[in-house]
């Protein structure tokens, strides 16, 4: 049995703790998490491997996306193989249009048998809308402006250039 804590990435605390059979697939965990947070489980979703600092790594999609059919998917990944140790973590993204983002962590393991997933803790209410995600990239515009300014300052406009000479 695994005790899995799932935290919704919002300003307010929205947490669910689930007791899960350790041999369940990530696909079943996907449906269990969706149900625990009041979703129907019909939207696309992915788990992402992560390190202890929650840095996003390899994607585990709901469906096999490889052309040869040999890629990883939630159906082929078992919980005890994907998260073998205490404090192992995954990031879970549900509904790519809304980008509901969850942090999933194994907080306890035991030999106790669990046949179906049970929610044992529920804190907070899910907001009406997913929090807006802000994706920031490094601002390179000033570096590029400086790099090209010197080379092209000789031309005020293309009208000043005499194309007839070529």
C-alpha cells in the first residue's frame, strides 16, 4: 500500500491524500486523482518524472505517443516501479487547455493490502478555474539588439541603398 499526497498548485491549500495499491498503473492513479479533485478524468493528462526539487523531467503521457508503439504510457507504468521509494515525486498535469498542475508524492509505504483506492484526507476546495500559469523565458532581446546595432547602423533605410550597381 502506498499513501500518496496530491497537492494542487494554487495559492490556497488544496490537498488530497490517497491510499493506493502499489501495483496499480499510473493510468489508474490518473483516474483516482481526477476523481478525488472532482474531475471526470476525460481530459488529456501526463505525469512527469521529477527530482527532489520538483524539476520537471521525462513525460509519461496518458497514451503511447510513439510511432512504433513502444513508447512509455501511463498504462505501462506501475506505481511501485515508477515511484519505488518514500518521498519519490511526480508532477501531474490534467487538461492541457486548463493546465491543472499537481504535485504527487509518496509519503508512506506499507505491506498492508489495499484493493481499491481510498481518499483518507481532503483539505480545501478546488477553484472554479485553473490558476493562470506564467511561463517566462530569459529575455534575450537586449542582447540581440546590441549585437546587430553596430553592423546595420550604416543604412537609414533600404531606399538609400543603390541596387542598380549589382
